[in-house]
């Protein structure tokens, strides 16, 4: 498939979607793991079971309408967030993707401190922006050209360290907004697969954060 121009309608198309986070129940509901949660929701929606295989919990299936099925691998690295790169590189190689194919075949879903809670942003490329998981990917893959679905978790309160903030769970009152954001992110992934980056950016990047109670 070609995320750049929205191709990806042939049966032999393939895509690796990676949700970033930390493994283990201790981190499951933290802000840093919202990428994990999104891929888990996608797996449930698309009926793709995730099982521990090698370096990740992963599963593979066909996504989309019958005439536009895309071979999708969903993956949650079992490494710590700041060591995500080697796991993702191993999966890229296992799928037979070359370095030149990474921009068109890899989507990474992750949290973002610089976006308000509930806001999505899709990007084609870019630096790590202070995100250690993305830094690990860029360093290991030797490229910053892979698609990202960034999920806003907001900035920490004054006086709170960013590392402590992202490793803390969402507050109870934030839960509806987080769930709505994750649902939107799965729809954004479906748009990326079917129509490409430009269409997904036009549809989802302009969305305002979901208001509490909506």
C-alpha cells in the first residue's frame, strides 16, 4: 500500500500498525499507554486477536471492505517505551519491508504532551518531540519518515515532572474524553488505510478535543 497517496486497495497490500506503550498491567491505564489502548481497540473492532509472538503482542488480519482488503499487522512491543525501536525494526524485517518501504507501510500510534487531551494529529514525518519511544524508532530505523497518529494527553500541572505525568493513570473525569479520542483514532486508522495520509489529515487533524460529557 502507499499511505502517501491513499493506495492500498489490492489484496497484497500490507501495513504494520504499532501502538507504543509500556508492557504490564501496572502501566495499562497510564497516559503513556494510550497508543497501546488504541491498537487494542482496533484489534477488537477488526476481530484481530493479539498474542505474544517474539518481540510483541501482535496479530494479523484483513481490514476494509471486500474490494479493498488490506493485510494489516497490529503490534504492541513488549519492550519498554524507550527501547521500542529494536522491536519495531525486527517486525519490519519479519514482514519483509525494506527501509525504503517504511514510510508507506508503517503507522505508529502514540501519546503527545503538546496536544490537548482529546485532540488527534496525523503526521507523515518529524522529529521525536521529546518522546523517547519515537526517538528510539528514529534512531533504530534510521529515518523519521513514518506515519504517526498522535494522541493528545495534555501538559502536566505546574510543578509536576513530565515523566511522572505520563506514567500516571488518567483521572476518572478524563475517561470519557480519552475513550472518545481512542475511538476517533481507530476511525483515523481506517481512513489512513483506505484513503491515505492526506485524506486522514484533512478529516481528523482539524477536530477539536471532545468536550466532557459529549
